[in-house]
C-alpha cells in the first residue's frame, strides 16, 4: 500500500485485510471484537454509575426510648465529652474470599460515595467501617480502625462471648442450702431474672415461690430462724463501675452487679426502666423471706437475714433461668443492661476469670478469637457498653458481624434478635423520611451513652450484597446523631457493593 494513498483508500484496504484474516481465524477476531466493545463502552458505564450515587437526607425526628413494651433501655456514660482511646489495631487476620457475581460486582465498579452523609455535623467525631461480608473487602473506612466507646453495641460482643463460653443452652441456677440448726442459705449464681412472681420484664423466669415450696417440702415442720444471702459467686467489690453515673441506678437503667438479685433489682418488677436499690442482695433476701412465709415454712416470717457465703453443700431447693439463648432474646431487642452485665460476669466466672470486671478484656479476647477474628487490643470495662472507657474499633465490630450475619458457630441466635430498621426493637421508630428506603434491611444493635450514639450490624443492601458495618457518632447530641446515623446507613444500603471509601 503506497504511503501516498488517501486515508479512505488506506482504511478500505485495511478492512479488506481484516476480513480476510477473519475468514482464516474467526474465533480470535470475535473475542477481540468483544474486548474492544467492552473497552470502548466501559467509560460510559462508569459515567452512568457515578451519576447514580445516592444522596440521603437526615430524618428530622429523633427516636424515643422504649421499654420492654414500648421504649429502649439505654446505656449512658459519665463523660459528656468525646472519649477516644487509640489502642492497638483490632482487625481480624482472616477474611472471607469469594468470586464476584452479578450481585457482587467487581471492585472496579465501586463508584458510589457516602462521603456526604458521613460528613454530617450530627455525626460529631465520626468513626465508620463497612465491608462486603462475602468477599471480606473493605468498602468504606473513616477512622474505622480506631478503638473507641461502643455504647450498647458492646452487647453484641457480650452475646458472642456468652455463646462461645456458655453455649445457648446454658441455664443459671439459684439454689438453697441447709446449714442445719434452723439456718438455710439462698445462693445466687448470676440469674437476675429470678422473680418475686407476678409482673416481670422477663417472661418465663423462675420464681421465689418455686424455691420456697421446695424448701417447705424438704423441711416440713422444722423451723427456720436464719436466712443467709450468698452472692459470693463473684466478688461484689466491683459491683458498680466508677465511670457509670449514679443516675443510671436511681433512674433505673442499671443495678449494682451482684450474683444474687430478684427482678433485676427493680422497684417495679414489671417496668424495664425502674429505680434500683443500694442493696440488691438484701432486697432479694427480704423477698425470699416473704416467699418462705407464704409457703408455710415455720418461723420464716421472723427469720434473721445474714449476708455471707454458705457453709453447706447440702442443696434442698433449686430453680434455673431460661436458656442463655432466651436471655439473649430478652436482652438484645430492648438493650437490657442488667442481663448484659450478668452474662459478662458469668462468662468470666465459668471460663476461669473469677467474674471480676477487670477480667473481661481477657475473657472476651479469648472467646471472640474462636470466631476467626482478631480481638487484640480491645478494652472491655463492662458487658453493657455503659462505660465510655470501653475501646473497640468499628472495624472489629464489622468483622465480628460476618459470622453473625452467616449464623456461623451458633451466632444465628444473635442475628435472629437484632433490631430491624423501622420494624423491631430499638430500631422500631428509626429510619423515617428519606431514610425509610432502608426499612427492613438493616439488622443492627443500637448504642446510646451520654458521649456517643452508635449502630453496628449488617445490611441486606439494595443490590443484594450483604454488608457488615459499625458507625459511631461521638460527641454529638442524640437528637442530631440518630437521624445522621440512619442517613449514612441508608446511603450504604443504597450503594451496596458499589460503595467506595473515597
């Protein structure tokens, strides 16, 4: 072909050569043609996807508290200012891998940003992390590896720890021993649901009347002159964490953490939020004495109450809590602090930690590692998340939520009772207005302390992707934090696997 030919002539000559080559080797040319089409077309696809990034607006309405019947129990902290404690990174070493499918697009298609929603003033000092639960890919992180206060999102760690240490079928006993000479002892092992009978926020709980009837059957007409109250299953010297505001007890969100109490030490056993006493053990002893008298135990009505460890191994009565799986179902939807603290201390006691608050970091780290995540560096001050001194990163919560969402290793017990956006538990009144697009798709635990509002769980995203996440709004008022958290979560729902961290 002469270099002096015109461009049209050269083009026609080139096309003729291509057609001749295609007749000789048609398959390579077909494949090559498709690649060319994809290469040319991809720019348009990316442009379209970029224009499709969602914008979410915060709902103007703030959520209200709920009790067992209506409003959420909450946790609060003593510190009104943001508290962040940088610790060692606590990110799992093992992450799932999978081949992208139509519902799990390749990473190259990640063009959907939630940066605007994540910058909302209502989020305060924001920490957030989102990952693809199937591939293990990090889709978004803003300070996501920084350990910080969790609020009641801590209860998901407490649940996972209890399931690992105790198992869902474990029950918690309360026993009565006979020391002879008219002395019996009621011995607690951490069952805060033990009830006086009648109204209770723990349906199906064992009762003092059941214990008293067994005592009467064993003692007959033998009189009782002394009732020992034994809460020595763990040392009650650390029954109240110094970072908890006293108002949490006087208002009724949290009792002192003792191994023997009745109805969670509530003044009103039928109300989730009800003032708690200075002496849960003494209150339990007085209620047991009344139950014994009502059962006809001779002398019980005038029996002396003495607090100490029992000296007898002769058990004459026993009742047990409902299984741990049932207790989790009562704790998580209503964010019950009392059950969380009990499960934390019992897990410690049963795993050799003695039941002390100081043992919890080690106990949780060992238990949570069994789920294939790396909990190194997490700091656990309590089981409820009430302390602002707890330190767990959003990234760790999101990684733990991978086996939760899959129901692996018994964690389906937690997945089944997580509040659902706009439908159940402490998320019933959340995700309104523009954020209602994610109603029914977010399964997450809420958190509320004075210095932070949090949310952590998993999302069934709009494109079919399973996302796990944790978002912390630290230092902002609750009224602005809740809709902002809902908005950034709804934005993540809309993006799905197209979510980009940029």
